[in-house]
C-alpha cells in the first residue's frame, strides 16, 4: 500500500526512468543520456548482467574446459596417444568462477562510474503510466524503459526435490563437479551445459518433453542433430516421465526407455531445469498502467521502436520475451533509450539480421529466417551440404554436420539457414552479414573462399541452392 502522505514519498520529477541495469538497461541508460541528464536507473536485483554472471560467459568457460578434456580423449584418432585426462572438478569450477567474476567486475565498474544521483537499488513498481515507486521514493517520469530481464522457468513437475533442483545460475556457484546430473530441456542451455558436463566426466541424461531441439525448427537438421547427440550421451527429446521424487537425498527419475519400451529409474545428484525463461514482469505493477498485456503479462510493443502501444513506456531485452540474446538486448536497449529520451519524437531503430548460435559441438546456428517462418512457401528452395565429407572438416576430425540454406526461387535472394556444423559461429557471421546486405545466392558465390577451409562447405550449399533456382 502506497503512503502518499509520507514525507519520504515526495515525488521526484525526472524525464526518464530506466528499470533494470542489465544488458538492455545499461545501453538504454546511455542512450537516454544523449538527450537528457534527468534520468534515474533502478535495479532491484544484483548488479552484473545475466550474460556476465550466469549466462554467456560462465557457460563458455565451462564449455572451454570440456573441449580441452574432449581433445585429449579423442587425440588417438590422429595417432597421438595420451593417458586418460585427469579432470579436477575443483580446479575446473575455480577457473569458471574466477573468470566469471572478472567479467562481472567490468559491469560493476560501469555501474560505479555512474553518478549516484542517477541510479538506485530497489524494486520498482508502476503506480500508473508515469509514476514509479522504488523503495521509499516515488518518481514521476515523462517516459519509462522496462528492462528487467528474465528468470529460469520452473515446471511444477519438479516440486518436491528441494535443493537438488538447480538452474544454470546455480551451476556457476558449484565448487566442484557432481557425479551425475539429469538435464531437462534440450534447448540452448540444456545442450550446451549437458554436453559440457558429460565431457567433464559427469554422468548426464538429457530429457525433453516436446520432441524438439530448440532453437532448431528444420526437421532435417533436427533429426540429424538428435542422432548425433544421442551417439555421445543419453538423450530423449520426447521423454515419457513417470515420476520424479527425492530418495536418499538424490533425484530419482522414473521413465520409459524409448529404445526398448521398458520402465527405468535412475538417480542423480541434481536435476538441472533448462526449460526456458520467464519475463520478469511479476510485481512490476503493470496492471496499474493503461498498457495492453499478452498472456505472459508482457506489454504489446513495436519491435522497431520498442514502444508499448501509443504510450511513453518502452520495453527492451529478455523481458519482452522476443529475442533473448545479448546483442539483441543491447540493440533494443539502445532503441528504447533513444526513443524514451526523445519522446514524443520517436523513430525506428536499427534491427540487425537475426542470428543465433548454440555452443555445443558441433555448433548449431540459425541465420535470417528460420524454416518455421518459411515452411509451406513453394517459392523456397533448399541448398544442402553434409560436412561429413568436407575437406577441412575431415582434416581436423570435426566432420559432422548438415547445412540447409533457404533461397527465393525467383529472385535468388538468400533468405536464411539452419545448420549444425564445425565452427558454425564463424559461418553464421558470414551468412548474417550476407543476409543483412540482402545478397543473392549468386552474389554470395562471388565472394572469396580460401582453400582448404570449412567455409568451402558453405560454398557447396550455395552451389546446390543455385542449381535449384529458376
């Protein structure tokens, strides 16, 4: 209950309030400052972005350790023999935490360099479209940017296992590696962390419920990827779970084995919930505004201006439940902050060609339009290449992968691609630049390709697509 008569609740008038000091909120704050110095940045949680603290950076640190171990285990294929790698879980996690803290430190330095009059620690809540309460202060703002991020989604089926239930945030606080982990959710987080833990000697089993391997939507790429990962570690993308409970301080999971139809039960030290994320909109008081909300409680917004309806409220980053990627959050924050600062003179911001990379091995990437967006369009042709016989990939014994390239049959325009391939992160950048430049398949083929490189596989797929154009 708000006490508007309390002297501490005197209304502070500002031009802009930015709620959230993460990957979207900080760029938004900087963008606002180009227009006005009358701005306050409010953060209700810990400082340090999701990326630096519990996302992109610590996960890649764990993956790097896994890749080092895997290279030793597989070196005999080159005729280079070594003993079994000794994996010291304490040392692995010590480096993960140390380097993680270094990255978080850079973010904290940014916050520390902001004049205290411009930022506040506290939970922000809308009183109406223009008034925000944060702790004992009330701000009246001409415009507002919501950049509160997202949190791991916890399914009700995990109730009852207590501290044995973990999310990715928890993993990076581990002091050593456990003996076993059950992973629920074969998406970006589940595949990356599940495979990394497996390669670091942790007994892992990955469960999915829908049958999908997100973010893949192309059935051919999905089936190839599932077969590939199942050859390395236990994976059931459409599991029949019978029961999950806590027994002898371990998570006991009963399920039907898809390979033989038999009921099975396994016990694990932890259950990692990687079943998606929820936008942080609860307790924001959005019901007190005039905004129209979707079924998740997120305001409807314009993705080119980040404006919510016709209001002076803007939304950016994971909280809008659109493209939960750091570079997209930064771009959205820039757009939202710029428009909040210049309101009502808003303008469309730069939205780059979509690109997503999953840092499993082989890596998964989606560039431009996904198959899900193009399915049913008879004017789409598919160029294909397998990396199993691709020269450079075989040389380095990374010859696993399949690429589908989508092109417009009539114009030859490159529309997008889904693929799993060695070093897909680099291929994806080349393709995203081509997509943003609206290049045709022919124009992409006119670009230089060195020999021998993995990029020659991309050229093969482009040639295949060209052969199917009118």
